[in-house]
């Protein structure tokens, strides 16, 4: 495993093309499962009702709307079991937590109890891989497809760079797996470190 991840040039996809191909490929993974790395500390989620409530400063409503998505994740979990797919995610944490990350960690906790295997990892454990800058947001789908997810200046998804090939995908997946093995389950982390915090600041 190289200390620094350097990705080659890939094919740039706009947001619509990325989301369409992602949805198609995700449900057709037949080996190596799904692996995701989240490194950036702040995103925006326009159109997400819970995020919109959080952004407006209504924390209780944000949590209530988040819980209302439980059935959605239960449906995802059933479908993943039917096709033999497991979803793994690593969430890099910097403290003190950004307001967005405080919100997202509650959502990840919900997902982690139902549909996904999610671990959090302190940013100090990824520094050795970042001599050329912060790690990108990565998703590996199956044996030969990796997306480097891109975001606009507001932190919203702006498409992705599409990379193909078993060698590159294997390298990216091994990196995420290594970080996953060093991480802590999102449920125990949130219950201990995040749930006791006061509501995050609106913005």
C-alpha cells in the first residue's frame, strides 16, 4: 500500500450522469462489495428535509426527519441482503466537529444500525496518506470501478471522476479497508462523543 494515493486522469461525469451510473452499478455489484471513504468535513445537502431543518436552526425537527427515513434504510438493507451486497463506509473525523459533521454523524448512526457497516477514524490516522493533499472522496463499486466524487464551491455534489481498472480499484479499496480496520463503529462513537453535544450552530 503506497503512503500517498495518486489517482490518474479519469473521465469527468456531471452530477446527473454520476448519480445514474452509481445507482445502476451499486445494485449490480457481485464481488468485493461497496466501499466508501468520506474525508471532507463539510458538505451541503440541498433538498434533504433534515439537512434543511438543521440549516434553519431547528435541530429537533432535523433529528425527527432523519428518523423518518428509517423505513428507507430498512428497505435498502433488505434489498442488499437479497443481492448479497454489503456496504462499508469510513468517515474521517476532525475535532472539534464541524456543524455539518455533527448532523451527518447522527444520520450515519441511523444507517449504521440498519443498512451499512460504518466506522469513524481520527484524521491523524490518514495524514501519512496525504503528503500531496487531503485524500479524495472515494467510492469503489465492485472489482473495477472507482468514483472520485467532486463537489462545487458550496459543498454540493458536482459529479465525479470515473476511474476503471482492477489495479486502481484494488489499491483504493485496500486503502479504505486499512482505515476501516483502524476505525471505531459509528454507533459507539456517536453515543459517546456526539449525542451529548449541544445542538450545532445553524448557518
